[in-house]
C-alpha cells in the first residue's frame, strides 16, 4: 500500500472542532435528496414558531425603517431578546404542563442550556442578560432559519430581512406580545411566563401564526413547486406514521419500512403520490449505502486512535472476513432483494437487526450492506432507481460497488478489500485537499488523520451515524402545526392534516 504523504494529513487544525468532516464525501447525494424532498426544513430548524417569529421581526424591521448596517445592531438585539422570550416561555411551560411534549415535539427550544439554568437559579429570566449569552452567533437563530424562511416566502433571507409574500401581517400579529415583552427591562417571573403560555412553541397549531406558516409550507402560490412537494411529503409522512408507536422505531425507519417495503404501494398512495413515494424509496434505500461507507471508514481508521500504520489498520479491518471470493461472499451469498412480484424485501433491515443483536456491525455486514445496494439497481422502478443512483458520478455510489464486485469477483475477499481500503485512504486525502484553505496559521487541509513520524494517529473519532434526511425535524414541525399528532402512545393525523395534504 502507498503511504499518504504531505501536509494535508499533518497540520494541526485551528480548533478542536475544526477537523475533517465527511472524509469520503459520500453524503452529498443524501443532502440533495433532503433538499429536494423537504426543502422547507434543515436538521437545525425544528421549531415552526421561530419561522413565524422571524417573519414578524422582518415586519417590525420594515416598520422601523431598518435597512442597512447602521441598523443591524438594533435589529439583532431585538431578534436575540425575542428569541429568549419565546424560549423562556416554552421551557417554563414545558416544565409545568404534562401535555406540552405532545404538541411541542421532541426538540428543546433554542437556548435551552442557557435559559433553563437561569430559570432554576432565579425563578425568573433576565431577558437582556440571557440574550447576551444564549447564542454565540450575533444574529441568534435567525441566521440558522434564514435560508428556509426565504424558501417558504416568509422573508427574503437578508441580514435585516424583508417580509416575504407569505408573511401575513394580520396572522403574525399573534406574536406582537413577544416583541413587546422582549423590550422590558424587568426580569420575567414564572408567573409572567405562565401568563404568556399561549406563546409557547406548543401552542402554535391553532393560532393565527400557525395558519400563516402552514400556508407558507402548503399553499404558497408564488412557489407552487415547493408547496406541492411539502404537501406530498407530508401526506406520505402522515401515512407512514399513522398507527405507529411514538416510542417505537425511529421516524426514518418507519418511513423506510413504509415507502421501501410496503406491498401494493401504488394502490395505497394513489397515482398522484406514487411517483413522489418512489423518489422517497430511492433516497431512503441509497442512505443505507451511504451509511455503509461511513461505518466502513470509521471502523477502518479506529485502530489509529493510538498510533499505527495504514497497513496495520487495513490488516485489522480484514482480519475476520470469511475465507471466500468476492463473488461467493458478496454476490452469490446475498439473499433476494425483491419478492416474486418485484416489491423490495427489507434486506437492509435484516442486516441492521443482525448488527443490533451482535451489539455492532461486523465488517462483513457493512460490505454486505454495500453489495445489497449494488444489486438493488436492477430491481427498482425508474423513478426510484434515478433517485437511488443519484446525479453525482464520483460518490462511491451503487454503480461503483457493482463495478468493484464484477471486477474483483474472482479474488479472495480479504485481498480485494485490502486494495479497496487503500483506495479509500487515497480518496480521503483527495477530499481533504479539495477543502484546503489558508488560515492565519498557514495552510490547513482538514482531516483527523495526523502523521506522527512514520506512523499515523486519529484525532477524535470519525462519524459513523446515518446521514439525516431531515425527517425528525420535518416531523417536529408538522407536529407543532398540528398536521401530525399523537396521544403519547400512537401517531395519528393532526387536526389540520386534511387541509394541507393531497
């Protein structure tokens, strides 16, 4: 094996957090699917009422004539104070009201780690003091939500945003009180916060600002494509979760089971939703292959958490592989991936269950997960296959795996995988070089692998979780908008589900 050389794998990062992420660059396809299938959320935007609050703040900025950099400080101060009020009301209500979580979802309000201790220590919240501390970003969480607020037409996404066409002034007046309270100097007592419980993140579903945000997601005449996408994805999500236990399998697994492996999907969803469901099928199935690569890389480099050579890491990786050829182990040895009428079989779930029963994935299990993905290419409907394969040519996709299986099918599995790991080390270095940038300390190429003399050390741990398709975030938002609901035990359509889904 050729050993990696050069500064890309040696320079200390600027901070402990400033290390390489997504070292094999296989995740892009999942991000693209998430953006196409749920354009109005990202993983860090789980609260619908912040969308409404920021639109209301944009209206306020317009009323005040705040337009340029000299106004930015005043606007950001109002944003931060208003977000603290919303967070404090929601945290206090959540601790006092047992049913809060049924409507608010599973994500805590923004700034909870600063606001909750303040409440516990002082039985009150000094809005000004907490506003200085709850976020290290000067614009608070406005900057996190700005992109999707522009997508939804609630604001234009600017630093001092203008209200967008979906920002109904009358509807958003429901949040006037937050802006008024945010400017008080007197700390907010628990009694004050209780009197404001109608402004909690859980109370949005039937409020007028909830109607505004539902319209932004599902009506949006100025963005009919986005609105149709949200209606379709929400309809499929409601169908997938209805009747499921809230504390059962994850949202992603429920959606996976319903879209990918349900017999008679066309008849269940109808013609209007069928193609959209197939795109979800392709995206969900592809995420298993992406996860396999992340698992493989994390396991491959884990022996270097001390120091060692790349050859030693590879030898450890292939040590327990079966004594068989690639074809015998990963082609002939695979179970069927479809049933007699072409419905996908849940082979990925079976492999996942094996990993759970064994407390972790084996290297052979990871490789089988890749091989299952390669076989799926020949058994998917065109819409699902296009989504499954993706539009990126150099992302270690199922086509790459199929070609590797065909090319190295006759070789001993351990030998072929050893060569594959060498290619992965080279790829990780190339990805690192593509991200290279100059800093005040000099040239930095992000990676967690560092050269130590003639050996290597892994600083920290590589990520090994599945990539998010934003489904938990979307579920949380739909729950707060009362498109989805549950009674603490079982999911069901929310009161407004019929209004917004096809």
